[in-house]
C-alpha cells in the first residue's frame, strides 16, 4: 500500500480556477458540483 503525505497529493484546481473566473467562493462551486445548490441562469451562461 502506498501512503503519501497530504502535501504530496496532486490538487484538483478546476474548482478553484472556476471560482476565481466567476468571482465565487470555491465552496459555492463545490455545492454546484455536489448538486446541493444550483447555479443561477446567469452563472450557467458564464460557465459555458
């Protein structure tokens, strides 16, 4: 079994980059991804 320290784990930057581009908190993007909340139509257009 391979065990890596957390600081050696590759990061998924897609959510962070999307949050930066849209001016949103990464937690908001996470909620959209997990379908906890839905983005507004305005945000959907910006994402597209």
